[in-house]
């Protein structure tokens, strides 16, 4: 029963409202006000005997209050619900729910689960069996029918998967189940993205056993995916895709992240009205593009918004091969000299150990290069010829340069040349030639050099000529002014063969000594694709790669789950639960297996033609709010007002008696309400209370600047920490105007932290791990301006940040930092305030030497030649080192050093004290040294 946005679970109770007139008549009667009489007992007795008391009428407002109280109690007993949800029309004898838990359902998964929960709860009220099937699970999943409680448990345990739905397989199983339970209501909760085979799947599931269909329309899908990337010579291109049919413009940001998830670059991606696929570009240096590990769409929590990158989008490995002997006295005449200079900045160059082609070529192929450069190599031995051809067809790029050997080679090797060549060479501008050296013409529009400007100063005086053919034009990438090809290229399988018709040294042309030569080689290398790392070759030989890092349904990079299986790399490997999207291989080498292929399309799912009645619905949360508890609370408040009114009407003389009676009534009412309407149990987590510090303790704590140290519980470590800070305090008093107070031992779980500008925390792996509340207090201290100096003291064990070995101290530090909001870190730059706060320092040693001092990265900081301190440094909330500062500072009662430095160098201890002075000056003064006023003094101290 409902009235506007209200409904009542037990509407029969509302008949109690008819009793309000009787309640009103009863409430009009109230005992008369007691009267005060003089003591004469006989007069009182006589008056009592002769007089009969009659009840008085209660005030109208008190009657109204009590009537309102009774009405509210009756309404509360009727169990009202505000904004009740609409019940789904489940007309069949059973309910079949088919839910897409694919990657496209991840952004609004909670809303889809809430919709399915409403369907199952309605089925529970009518004892209807439920068939529950998920389309992104394995085909052998159990689909029921279940009772409502079991179906709810299975629904709550479900989660979205980073794969497309498999509707044909799942719909076929549901159709088989409905044949055993005909006349069912079919609820289709789709993700809105069409898949191959959908029409047949819908036709099969509706063919029999279905009484009616509930179709849930997901509406407009704000999905943006990355389907392809290209690392071009001057830019990084991203192709983004959204579902077709959307007319509204959309603007999102694409982020390029490194392997640690740090943002390197970003660019806007703008969809115009009706746009489905758009391109965006990032113009960043090539060296930064080599660090790209993934491209993500900001704000999109789904797997399609993440595109992983592997070796094919990074720095290429280039093999160099030449048969010419290099003259050490004339390096400029070496065939590979200019190639090394041109490719060295953006490629990894490898060369064989022997000039023998039967040894050199297999040695290069074993290292899986992206490009092999052959400088004036003529005929290849047959023993290595076939292996080179197979390498090219698998995706390798062969770059050849002409020369006397190639010009004199007999016959044409069509597999290793892009065009057929004439025997011999063409000479331009010689004593016996009528022609002059030829310049370059405009680069063809179909080649990779089309946007380059041909260098006017470059001429060619000798070349090998190509035989005319029908496809010579489309294979030509660069021409001379007389139309003869200078650079030609052709595809061979998945790879390509490219030929420069001149030598790579400046004997046939001055092109190798021009800047255009560098750019042309760079474009050629960018057209290639990596073949995998040499260290991963053993895995490649097994034809499968183990799962390494996976993409979750929400777009997070996670370790592989138990369902992930090794991947057999190939162009058409499908994304399934066995091979979810992610990286396959190992840390040494991996292959990216992304969710969407470059030719993917996101077509909206159309509503199928239904032979039975079909009802459209929308995904929605259950917004119903029970009002029973609220009304009972109002009733108790009105009861309290009635009690106060009776105390006032009864007079102050007998208020105690009336109060006791009303209190008893109130207690009985509360007890009755608790018995009839027990409250649901609630749980509250008590927040840790802040330590109580007296005013005297606070004044004493801030009367002097004190350095605090964390008490680890290890007596030797704590003693060194205290002695080290005492030694630093003495050095500070001698060298600066600062006179620090005594070292402050600190229990981070109970002591107040805000009194200390710096907390020194020696990491002890054997100490007890701090509690979550203690870590939260440290995090709040760092966020409010305090600084914690973590010292792992393990420089000669492994050191912070080592990737090869992790000491117990470093592991403990990582566990502590996992609970903190740690900013991006970097070693102290040479122009950081810390290096010039008091002493001029270029390192920060302690008892050990070599470990970097890590501080918050100054992302937006900048420095100029006339400003030797970067602008923008704040006070870092965290410092990390492994050099054992306290061990270098520690002194005994006689003022002598307690521990030796490693290596044993007296100046190392002095530098350690100076590092401590700079840290304290930095803590107390911040970035004041970046002010222009201090520039002359700093430049003078730097000797500039």
C-alpha cells in the first residue's frame, strides 16, 4: 500500500487510526490539582466524607499532543517506507538473470549488482527459483536454479572481469536450463557493447521457456578506450575509441606512465559530436618516450582505458655488420662510423665479434635485434641466407647500404633487396662523365620521409641503379633530382628490406655527414619493431610466456591470478580468463597482451526482437528508506514532552510523586518499543584519541628546539640514536647560533609529535612493527609540516632502492611506507637547498658512504645560471638514507666518537656532521637560500 512517495509494509495497522476519537475522550480526563489544607483533621475528614470529587478536563493542547503521539505510534507500527522502490514485474514461474560482468560493466558494477539484488529479493518474496548466469565466467559455471538466498550469495561474490562477454556460450546454457523450468521471466542485464554472435545468442535464449523479458538499458556509455599507440620519430600517437552513436562532445586526458606508475606526459583527447575514433599525440623527447610503460585514460576505471607497452614501442636494438676493414688511422672512412654516430643516441648498438658472415650473422640474430644494418655486404653464404630471410619475415628490418661489393655482386637476391639492381655503379661528375653530381628532390608523399625537407647542400656523385619496374615508384622513398631512386624499401612478410643506393661513408655522397642522414636513419629504426630481449630468448623458444602483470577489470595493474595461464604470442590471440590482458614474460622481457586490438570497434548493443512481451527498465540503486525507526524516535520525544507537561500541571509540591509515575511510564514505553522494534546492531570504530599534554609539559617541550628519535626497543640502537643526536647538538652549538635541547626519545604511538621539527627513525628489522594507529599519527605529522628522517643503516648490505637484494631493514621500511602517503622521491639534486643550507655539500655521508639521501621530488622546481638554488623547494616531509647518520654523530661522555666510519676517513665524519647541520638548517629555514639576496654569497662560496 503506498501514498505518493510512501508505502506501508503492514497497512492493516492503519485501521488503528479509527480509535483516535476514543483515545481523545479518555485523554480529556485528568486528576484535579491537589489542594493544600490546614492541619485541622476533623474538618478535613468531614469535608472528605461530604464531598465527592469529579474529574477535571485536560487542556486542549495536551489532548492534541497525546492524540499526535498515538497517531505516530500507529503509523510506525504500519512500517512506512519513504521513496519505495518499484517492484519488478516477474510474471513467470521462475526468474532467469543473465548479467554481463565484462570489462565494460566495471565502471557502474555496484549499480548493476543493486539492480540484480532487487530482482532476487522480489523473487524471494514469492518463493520463485532463480537462475543466475554471468557472461564473463568459464563455460562450466553453475547457473542453478537456486533459491533466493543462495542466488544473493553468489551475486555478492561475483566481480567484473577484464574480458569481453561470451554471450553465445552462456545464453545457450541458460536456454537449456529454461527448458527444464518453462514460463520463466528472463532479465537481461547487459553491458551495452555488441559482440560477435549476439543475434544468434538472443534468438536461442528466447526460443523457448520464456514467458516475458526484462531488458535493462545501460543508457549512454561514457567509455573511452585506448586501442593503439605508435612511437613515431617526432611524436607518440594514441588512438582512442568510444562507443558509436554518441553525439555529445567529450574531452578526457590521456596519461603516459612509467613502470612505477609515475606520470611522464599527458595530452587531451577530444571527441567531437559523433566522433568514434580520434588521434592524440604527445610531443616529448624520444628518451622519455622510451620510458613509457602504459597509456591510460584519466578518470576511466575500466580495463579498456589501459594500454600496456612492450619492447616494440621502446628503444630498438640495432645490429651492425660490415665486411670492410676499418682503418684505425682514418676512422671517418669506416663504413659504420657515421651509422654509429647517427644511431647511438636512440638505439642499442650491437656488433659481432668476427667479420666472418657465417659467424657474425648468427651471432646478431641470436640477440634478437629490431634492425640489422649491412654496410656494403655483397653475396651472403647460403648457410646464413635462409635464417636471415626467416628473421625478416617474422618482423625484422634489414637496412642495406650500397658499395663496391654490392655493385659487383652477380645476380639479384630478391629476398634481401627491395628492388632489382643493375650490375656496376653509376658515376656522376667524373672526368669521363657528362653528368654532374645530383641533388635530392622532394621526398615522395608515400614514404616515411615525406614531411622532411630535402637538404639542398647534399649531392650524390656515385650510386647503384635500380632496374625499372612497375612498382618502382611505390617502393621509392627518396629520389635524386634526375628521378633515379636514392632510397628504396619493400615489405617482406611482417618485416621489410630497405636499401640506400649509396655508401654509408662520405665517398659516394655527402649525405652521411648531413643532419638529414641522422633523421632518416631514425625514421627507419622507428618503423621497425623489437623482436624481444636476448634474456627472454629462452622463454620464446618454449613458444609460451608466463603471466607477469595483469590488468584488472577496473584498470589497475595487479599480479597474475590463479586462473591466468601462459600465453602463446600471436597476432590473433583472444582475451579470455585463461589469457587476460596484461604483460606476459618476465622482468627481463615481456609481451603486451592488450584488451582491444587496433582494429576494434565499440558498437552499441541493440535491443533484440522478442517473440514474448518485453519490458524496458533501467539500472538503479534501491533508494527506499524505512521510516519506522524515525517515527518511533519522534513518539518517544513526544512522550517526554507529555511527561514534562504533567510535571508542570501537577504542581511543584507533588512533582516527585508525579515524576516517579511518569518516569515509570516512560521506562515502560521505552522497554515496550525496544521489545517490539529491536534496533539493528551497529558497529562503531573508536578513533584513537590524541595524547593529553598538560600546559606545563607543552611549555617545557617547546622551550628549546629538540631533535626527536624513535625508540625502537633495541637498547643498543636507541643508545646510538641518543648519542648521535647529542653529538650533532654539540656540533650545531659550536658552528651555528642554534643551541638545541636534549634529544627527545619518542614513542610514536603515545607521545605528542608536533613539538619536534625533525624525527630521526633508525629502522630495526627486529623491532616490533608499528601499529596502524601509530603509522596514521606519523602520516598526519608529515602532512602538517613535520619531517621524518628514515635511516635503514644498511648501505653495505644492499642499500635503499636496490633492485638486486633487499635487506630486512629495507623490507621493514617498505612495510612502514606502505601505510603512509609518501610523495614522489628523488636523490637530492645538486642545486637543492639542502646542498647549500649552511655548508656547500655534494653528498650526505654518515658512518657509511655511498647511499643517496632521498627527498621529496621537486617536480615544478627550476634553476637558472644566475640562481644556483632551484626555485620552488619546500620542506620535504620525508628523508631516506642508508648511511647511518646517528652512528657517525655518536659521541661518548668524553666527547670521543663511539663508532668508526666505513671507510675509515676522518673527513667523512666531518662531512657527516655538516650534513646534519644542513638538514637542521633546512628544517628550520626552508627554502630561504633560493632568495635572490643570497645569490652573491652562494656564488662566492661556490668559487664562481
